[in-house]
C-alpha cells in the first residue's frame, strides 16, 4: 500500500481529464451533426484514437463508414489520405516507391512516400486487396514506420489506420490475415440506420453533397489527450480482470470458449488496457474501472478470437463467446463465502458525488 | 498554501476512513470464510462427539478429560479451517474494490489507494456491501451445540453395574459368611482364647485371599462347607462342655452328695475340662486356670464364682450365636429337660430331626430372606452336594446384576412351561368317567323309541359342545 502511494495524483491531472472529456464531447457532437444515429460508433472511434489504436470498420457498402472517417479527420484537423483497396493494388502503391530522379548530386533513387504517410489513413474496402498488399500495412500499423529498399521511414504522429471492410461473404473479398487483424485495436460493426435516422438523413442531406465540418481540436490537443490517456491509472484488480478475460478466451479455459480454436493474444490484453484508459478519459475519470473494460471488451476481442468449423457450422459467433465470457468472469478474483449476504445500496451514489462536487 | 494543506489533510482523513471501512469489510469477509469452511467439519465432529458422549454415558463415565479432548479437537478443526480459509482471505485492496463496486465509484477508491485519484467523500450511511447471514452462519453451529448438549443431558440408563469395581464385588459364599459372623461373636464374648480366634481368622483369610471368581468353584465351596462344619462342631462341643461344667459345678455345691456321686461329678468335671482342652476353640487362659484350680481344690466360694462365670459366658455365647445364625442356643434351651445328650441334640449336623432355633434375623448377610442354617443343612444333606450360596454365582458380567440376595420364587402361571408336547400336565381330582352302559340290546332291536323322554335321555349323554353343535345343525 505504501509503495502504491509513490506516484501521487495531482489536481492538474484531474483538471486535464475533465477538460479532455469536454473537448472530446464537442468533437463527438460535431461528428454527430454529419453522421446520424451512430453515437456509439463515434464513441468507439474516439476511444480508439485516444488509445492510439487502429480501427477496422465492417459493414455493408453505403452505411457511412467512409463518411464517418472523413468527418472525424476534419474535426480533428488531421491530414487524411484515402486508399481504395482493389485486387490489383500493390504494396508499393501504399508505402511508396523509390523513383530514379536527377538531383544535384546526380541521378539516383529517391523515395517517393506513398499515401500511408498521413495522420489518418482511410483504407477503404481493405479486404478487396490481396493478402500480400494487405500485409504492407503490418509494419506501419505496429511500429509506425515504413521500410522500403532497406530504408526505414518514420510515419507522422499521430498515425491511425481506419480500415473499412465488407463482409467476407461478398464476392471479390479476401479474408484479412490473423496477424494483421490482431493489429487493429477495434473491430467495429456498422449496422443499418433505423427508420428515424434514415428519415433524418433523407431530410437533411443531399446525395453527392460534401458535408461541411469545422475542426474542433488541434493536432497538439489531440496529442496532449493521448499522452494524458497513457497516464490514466489502471488499478491492480482491474488489470487482473483484464488478464482473466484474455486468458478466458483461450480454448478449454472456460465454458464460454466452447468452439474457440484460437484465443486472444497478449496484444489483446494491452489493447483492453489502452482502450479502457481511453474510455476513462472520455468518461472524465482518472482511473480505469471494470465498466470500462467490459465496455471495450467486445470491440477489442471480437476479431481476435478464431472459431473452429464446428462452432461456425452451429452459427456461433465470437460476439456470443465474448458475451458469455464476460458474464462468466467475476470482476474481482475472489469468491464470496456462503455465509455472507449481499446487500443493496439504499443511498444513491449520485447524491454522494453531488455533495462532493 | 492554506487551501492546499486543508485539502491534503481532508484527503488524509478520507483515506483513513475509507481504509477503516475496507479493513472492517475485510475482517467480516475473512471471518465469514472461516465460518463457512468450519460449518460442515464442526457439524460432523459434533455428531461424532455426541455419539461418543452417548456411548461413554452408557458404558463408561464422562469425565473432564472428554470435554477437554472435545475442546481441543474443535479448536484443531477450526484452526485447520482457518488455514484453508487463509487462501481465500481478501486484502484491503479487494475490500476497497468491493466498496467501489457497491458505491459505484468506478474503481476510484482503488485509484486513490494507488495515489492516482482523489479519495471520494464518504457516503452518509455506513452500509456495508455484505452482512453475515445469521441463519446460514449460526444455525449449524447452534445445532452442533444442541446436539452435544442433548447427548450430555438426554436421560439414559446408567452404566452397567459390572463396570465399576464396587458393583462387581462378589459376595462371600454363605458358609464362609456364617463362619465369619460366628468368629466375630466368639471374639466379642471374650470366652475364647486369642490363639483359637487367630487360627479361625487365618483360615478365613486364606480363603479370602483367593481370587473372588474362584470362591464359587466346586473345591472352594467344598472347603468352605468343611470349614463351616468343623467350626460348627467345635462351637457345639464348646457349648456342650461349658454346660456340662456349669452343671457339674452346680451339683458339686450340694451337701447331700454321696462319695460315689461326688466322684462321678468330679470325673464329669475332669472330662469336660479335658474336652475343652482338646477343642481347637479353647477357653481363655484365665478361665482355664480357674477351672484347673477348682478341679484340684474345690471350694464353695470358688464354686459360686466359677458357676457365675460359666453361666455368663454360656448365656452370652448362646445368645450371640443364635443371633448370628448358629442354630443351637434356643434349641438347647428347649431340649434341656428332655434328658438327652446336649451335644448330640444341639448339633444341627448330627440331629436332623430336631428343629433348629437359629434364624436369619441377626445375620446381616442373611437380609432379604436367606434361609436358616438348619434348613440349608437339610437341603445340602438331601441333595448330597455342597451348598452354593444364596444363588448361582454370576458367570458373566451382564448389564443387569443377578438378584443374588433374593430367594423368592416367582409364580409360574402356565403349567405347560418346560413340558414336552404331549406330556400330561395333570390329572383332575374328579372320579373317572363311568363306562357307558352297554346299549347293544338297544342297537340290536329296532329303534322305536322316539318319545321326548327318550330323546332327552339320549341327549343328556352329550357334552355341552355336542349339544350346541346339534342345536345349530337342526335349527
């Protein structure tokens, strides 16, 4: 207990968190003025941004995935490039190629940066490219560098890959390699809008019309919030909870993982912690809670669990596995003796918090 | 500076209060774990203890050692459960996490503990996330206590008598008990020499020194009967000699005795003294010396004193021995005037026809209706076997001790008990049935008698059962 008190909390940190929450709420509101009915999706995107994680958006064409990413880039005042992945796309088309040029020093190969050199890379329909081309993103996503002809080039900071993909059942799609899937922090599923949302879209938007979005926060501010996110406290019981969840995804580790062929990797645990921290900032808290972990677990683990054929044949999905796993795993690594009786809180905590404020 | 210090002290206070709450919750949870793990072992051990307690109460006795052992066993069980429960004990951090969950602080307490967040304000109520479930926690414990108490208090038959050495004491055979009683009376009379009494006691002690289980063996009973027989004869001889002496001294006092009568009396006196000297139960030395002195030089003064002494001793011995079951004193008194030999008459062993006067009244061993010595003698004589005491000796240690002191016979209402099937139970006192008169002449002749008188005469020969059967048949 004494050693945990070494790094003391400061009032400045709390103020920063409160400010970050307020600013990011504005960002969210700005995006929501363009993207209707996707509040949760926007929250998840912002969470991934703060956690410096890449996002894979999966959904049918026309659901607003590309529009969402473009709007986000505008509000954050980030440089954005778009790559439309096609089956004939080559890795050099993404990373860039050395081109023979006449320079004052003579004729030599000069590296011509590809579209990947940006803050926000929109990899549209990523699963339409061949696995070889898809793999060109591996180094960029993990190390945030690009190596071409033996030369390593640093990517700009912040660097995010927001990829969209169509469901693999569609024709002309390739499944993403597991190694690349693992590098995406979130896999978000985009669903069709409800009738009310559709009505609003029809009423307020015109086809082919570019949405006008003003930048809300600067790039420096975003970097500051990202740095703040890294300082968010992760209590040991929460870390233990994350570890137990990730361990629980491994085959034969729990009842929930019936039909699981491969479970989540340690990178998933890191992703859970990072995403939990980001969500805590968005909630205006200085620490990660169990709720944060539970909230991001689905997005973090969804694409990291590989089911076997029998489970697929039975129609079991990774979302079901994760849901069962979260239900099965206790927040605290302890059991309550039968001689204890659980109590319900009579006093609402809101009042306590209000008193404190 | 002041606002910062105030804030810091406030945070310190909140920290100590929250930690206090966390420790309280930790204590409660850990105690609950110990109770939880102790429930079944305690219940099981209490059941076993209750069973052992009942068995102890039934067959042995419950001592303080049992309770101490029970206490130690229970303490050991609780300690072992504590060791197992320690693995599940929660820490202060976990308790804070519980409080976090309970109050919905989103792990703020945990972060504050790590110094990464401010301690939240304490809620007004000091409600705990958990309370001890009293029914589940204490009911097995109470049940265990009730079980042990019930086993300790429930009415139960006491341990069998054989369990204690006192209860297992075996009584002396009747013959020896009687000899012992006679010895005591002889010692009280003061007429018998110390050596004689010592010899008699020595013989009794020799017998008693044997294992009590062997007292009722056949050789032992034979020996006891022989001792009793001999002692009885010696006492009879002693009493006879004393009586003869007393009579002789009394006769010698008379003045009208002729020389021949006087010589006869002196001879009788000498014979009696010699007889006394030859008896293992000898008179005490003082009396013997007085007798010797009187025999050598009889005088009237000596005669009076001696006569008085002899009479006193004789009366006392007869009275005491009669009380102690030596059936002779009163008998001798009754038969005094019949002119027969006193010794011959007074010996119950030699005069089976005489009615012994001894009874069981004065014998402490004969309480409860023990038969008189004379009767017992008759029984032993008639059966030709040594007496085996008041009842059969206990051959095994049973729960219910045999009624050794009872000679009552219970009435057996069912006469058929012990009879073989078909064996005659008895014959009634009425005269045997007269054989039915021959009715051959009636049978030979045609049956014409069908009058009511004839029918009545015919029916009169039937038993009531036959009559009832006929009545039913012809109804």
